[in-house]
């Protein structure tokens, strides 16, 4: 191959030489003179490209002539792949019937061009035809409806994934790619996401039917796919569509399947566990549990649904004898995350459905550190499931009008005498009325139109516009703290308070809770921190956060006012909402007959740091 031959091939690279074909799906490319010339050129250009790739001096001599022809080159590659023309053949002039051979050859051609020289890569990024080609190649499916993976033992692993990843890792490349993709129609974006997730499904089958593809290689492919998705998740449109297709559960399920297959193939004593299975899945989990991701609750639920707990327990069982093992450290991290977030019914319920062999649990509990973490995790899940079952059997009305006794829980009514009318609500106390959201912002709910009008005049008129913006932002990200979850957490706080106050087995706790009985100068404030594996409860007077909204200030002032009867309690509860974010709820508890307290009102907000109680702490057993 000489410079003259390369230049001759470049001269042929004109779009006006491209055959005009209108083929129907499945129709074979006609064998006429024009198409045969296109096939021959395809062969020559492939050889020329490969020669330049292997001979840097030849590339240097022709690169200035190649760069202006990038658009034409991309158009020709798209033409070849669309019409099943092979790039590499035993002899020129042969139309290949098997699309996969031609397609993968063209992907390698594009990969070689990208790898040849940084100047070529920059030229590709500046070409709209390149992004169009990349999307075309990524979304193309074979006759069986499967994407073209092309995983080999070469350093490129999957050349197409390498090209996509390199494009998205470049700052300009990412912006150009997203701009091009998001200007397409909605169904095109859905096809792109479907093609991405279908690769995760297919990789699990490839490792079964192709013995040349090992688990480490398949895991590396998925890790690269996660890296490619990371910049795409910064766009709200793509993120929303990925969430709709349960992409987190798809990835976690793939990790789980790899784990079980590798366990059966290699046995329990193989280095694949930490390096190729647990390390990626923990990294993936921590990525989904990032503090910038308010959807973390659903993310963790999706991971559990994908089989995270099975992977975790099996990996810990293989490494539990070594306290310094990275696997043990990562396993403890994941157990802590799951234990803290078991306060959410969606997670505790999902975890309870997992069936873990008792022999494995007994094995990991031989390690005292793991046993303690597992015990806290198991207790939180058990408490969460039982508490949610009781909660579902009750009938609850939530109303955000602070001027009335607006929260009734029949769970408490059945246990105590009929609660008095603290403030007369605009409905019977023994009736259940579904709450309705504010139509303007959806951030508050009411039991009646009259309650809504009262709260509008009192507070909500000043906060509705800002509340609407906050609601839309959190709702778009999938991280809105729902009213149903708030009701459940209020009931959980009240039940725990009553348990600690009245249960004789908590004598120390009872003493602590009564130590600061409400007086004129020392009102009662309790802190419950659910962001730790064992719920920490503090009874000392706390410096409450500075409240900016009138609604917050009103609640605090009411509960901290001179209450000689001691009928009110203010419980400040902190719930985990990701790695660093929390949901902060102030719950007003009102005493009824029998020294029981029930929740009558609450105000919540996002983003408070996790607070840690001090010396006078007790834990939920």
C-alpha cells in the first residue's frame, strides 16, 4: 500500500458517487456496476485505513487530506452498514449476506480511525455526520433484534462502546452528542435508551454461549457502559426516560446473574468476587446513592429488586474470616446503607421478599463485626415490615392546616380513649376523609375546602409559588418526599415515642423521657435520628435549626410556648435521604387519655445535615 493508492481511495470518497438505493426491509442489494464499484472502494479504503493505522509515517503524510473528508467518510460508513456491504472480505466485489460480519468490520474501521491520531478524533467531534453515524451504529439491531456488541479479547474490548465512551468523556464531545440526541423526536430517544439497556441483557447471554468471553471481560464491559451512562444522567430528559425503564434494576440484576454463574463455575474461593463482582456493584451502588441524587430511596429499592442482597451475602460469606478484607469493608458499607433506609416501606418490603439461605447467614455472623451490622439491618427490616403492616390497617387523614387537630390515626384510637377535640376540625374525629393536594403546588394537603382556605390566609398564600418550583424540581428528579411517606413516618415517630415512654422494659428510656417534663421554662423536645443503623433518640434540649418559613416558626413557637399541662411534645425526626441529604420533620404530638401521644401536625424540609445525638442517647431495640 502506497501513498498514491491511499490518495486514490480518498479521491473516490465523494457523496455524489454513492449509489441511490431505495431498498425495502430485507431486500438484497442489486449486483450492478455501481454497487460493485462501491464494494470495491469499500475494500480498498479499509485496507488503506488499516495500513495507515499500522504505519504512522503514511498517516502523517495523508492526514491533512483525510480531515476535510470526515463527513463523507461517515456518510459512506453509514451507507455500507445500512446495505450490508462488508469492509473486510477474502476478495473484493463480494456482497456479504450476513450483516453482523460487515457491521462489526465497519465498527473496527471507525475505532481505528479514532485511535490513529488526536487530530482525527477532534475532526470527528466537529462533524455532525460523525454523531449521526455513532447513533446509527449504537441503535442498529441484527436480524434477531440484538445489538452489535463485538466483544473480543482485543484491548478495545467492544470498539463501538470505546468510541461512545471516548466521545462522552470529552467535554465538547459530550455537549455535541447530547445536543444532537435531544433534538431528535421522542421515540428516537426511547430507541437509544432501549439499545443501551439491551446490551446489559445481552451480555449475560454472551458469556453463556461464547466460552472465549470470560466473566472479567463481561464485567469490564458493563463497567464501561456505566461510565458511558454517567454523563448522560446529567440530562434530566435522558435520566427520566432511563428511570422509566428501570435502568438501575437492569444493571444490578446483571451483576447478580454474573455472580451466581461465576459461583457455580468457579466455586466459592475465587478472586473474581472482590475484583470483578463486588467492587463494581458497590461502586455502582454508591454512584446511585450519591448525595446529589434525591431519588436514592427508589434507587436502593431497584438495586434490592435486582438481587443486591444475594450478591452481598454470598460475597461476605466468602470473605468473612478476614476483618481487613476490602470485601468485608464494602459489605459493611452496603449493610449500613440498607439498614438506614429500611425506614422506607418500599425498601424494607422489598428486602423481606429476598430468600437468603440460613447457612450463609450463620456463616457471615461468625464474624462479630458482620454479625452486629447484620443484626441491626435485620432488626430494622423486621421493624419496618411490621410497622408498615400496622400502618396499612389504620385509616389516616393528613391535613396541613395547623389551626386544627388535623391528623387522626385509628391505630392509636383503638388503643386509647377517644382523643379530645384539641381544636375543632372541620370533620368528625372518628371519620376518614381522603386528603386533597393544593392544585397550585401539590406540596400540601387538606381534609376539607374550609381547612384549605384557612391555611391559605394563614400561611400558604406566601409560600405556594416557591413550593411549586421546589415540588417540580424534586418531582422531575424522582426524589419527591411523598405525602404518604410523611404520614407513615409521623405514625412511626409517634409509635416509637409511646413505646419508649410506656414500655417497662425501657426503664432507662422512660426515666430519660420524663427527666425534662414540660414546665414553664423547660418545654419538651425529643430528637430521633433515623440516619444510623440503630435509631438514636436524644432527650436533652436541642438547639433547633433556624427556621425561615412562618409555618416552621409557628409550629416551634406553639410547642415551645408555656404549656403547664404538658399535653404537647415536639419531636424532631431526621430521616436519611441519600448519602448526605436528609429529610427533617418536626412532628407535634398531643397527649390523650392513658398517657399516649398521637401526631397532630408536621412540617418537613429537605437538605439538613445528619445530626448526631450526644451523651443521653437510647436506641430502639
